């Protein structure tokens, strides 16, 4: 793309009669090499939008997240479901932006099959596979309670609608709870799936609760069944709830969730969010490994999250992030959700990621 002023004209939306009208964004002088640091104010999207995943495709930004299909400022858990829009049921809001700062709602992302209509949908992420020239969206859905299972859907277009491809984990796994699927492609082209699931054992330095695992993907819709543990909770700040009833027992429950992997200077950094998602202790940290499959170590975070954490009375519980290249092509940005001080809604925020001598740090929350 040549540098200079850019006017983004969004193509005709096949769902426009069901969702929002087409629109043109022209937020001042948008340049393809623009450094946006200091040129935005958080949150960058005023409506409810949790667990934001952002990707850049052909110079444009797209985002999917947990929330209602539409524009609502305050919602409840029952809003994280499917919505009938014309002849289809759709889940997950999908946004578009020319510059990572100015966002507009586009449509629902996933076409929901009858079996899952009315279910609870969490934490989508999208991967583009150049071999098949398709986009794949990974997410969890529960037909009742907390019985979340991982599924995948695909589309030839970044805007979907994504069509169901089935469950990700085999029935033989018998996993009662799996969330926050994160696809990662290594340098050799091999894809891996990081995700969160529950562990009930504790002792020897680890705590019971939700933690992170990884498996190799045979193809974009099937894991190899070679699951390895990535990171377990081991610090007080990662506590979700004391005396939590789970699986017909009482646990001191801890949570690691929202994995996101970046390779930097020959090492693999598995970022994650820890703690209780609506609490001040929630934040972003990371583990490091020489291999994509581990072992990973997050030693050094005993006092709290090192990448993102609460700023009292201003930004509460920043986390469940993704990382994306900035418009200048040289910088990385952490895209995360955060609560307002009154805990009314989780909204999408962005801040620069810096690789320091002490490890990755976010210049935020702002």
C-alpha cells in the first residue's frame, strides 16, 4: 500500500439489512505508516466488548470479542448468546477499523447451528490459513451452565459469516470445561492450539483451578491429542475465589486464562490473564520457553502481573488481550478489555507493547 492519505470505503455488507448500514471512515489524515501513540483515547470502542481479539488483514483491522451482536453499553451474561438476524442466528460482534483507533460494528461473526442457539458464547479468536485461504474462528460455547466446549468455524471472508466446522477436542478427552482457544503458527508453518482447562490437583507449588495447555493441530479443525501443560497457577494474585464449589468439592480456586503467544528473539512468550476477571487483582503476565511446546516458566511474577494491572479508581481488571502490529508497521499494540471504575462494562482498549531488558511491558493501562 502506498503511503499518503487513505480513505477507507467499506464494501457492501451482505448482512446490511440485518445489522448496520455501510459506512465510510475518514478520521482525519490516516497514513499507512502512522504512529498512533498519543493519538487515541481509551476505550477505543464505547460499547461492551470483552476478550478482544484483533487481526490485521490487507491493511485493515478486524476485531471479534465476547458480547452482544450489536451496540450495547451495559450487558449481562445472558447477552453473550446468539441473535436471530433475518434467516440466521449469529454470535460474537465483529468490528472493523482502518487505523486501530476508530471502530465500527459490522455484523455478527459466527452462524450458529440450531443445537447451540441460545447458548453462551465466549472469547473468539481468528486465524488465517494461507494453505486453504480460509479464516478460522475458535471459541467456546456452553449449552448450559459452565459446560464450555471448544468449537471452530470457517469463512473465506474476514467478515464471515463463519460456518461451523465442529468440536475441536475429541469426545474421548471428556473435558468438562475448555475455553479461550488461541491458534499459533510457528516458523515452520505448524499450527498449535493453546487453551485453558480445569485442573483439580494441587500441592507441590501449584494451585487448583483453570490453567493453560497446548496441543498440536493436525489441521485447522482437529487437535492431535498430544496435550501438554503450559502453565499452572502458583501465586496469590491469581486467585479467583476462596472456597469455591466446583465438581462437587470445595477448592481454593485460581485462574490462568486468555493465552496469547508471541515469538521474540528466539524465545516463546505465552502471555495470559490471571485472577478473577471482575476484580482489581486481574492482570496480564507471561511465561517464557525455548520451545513452543514448553516447558514455560513465569518465575518473577510472585508479586503480581508484570505486563498489565489495575490502576485504582481509573482502570480495573485490564486483561484478556491480543497483540497486533500497529499502523506504522513497526510497533506492537496490546488490545485488551478493562472495566470502568464502577464495574459497569468491559470495553476495548489499546496501548503499546515494549520489549524491555526485564521482559515485555505494556505502556498502560491508559
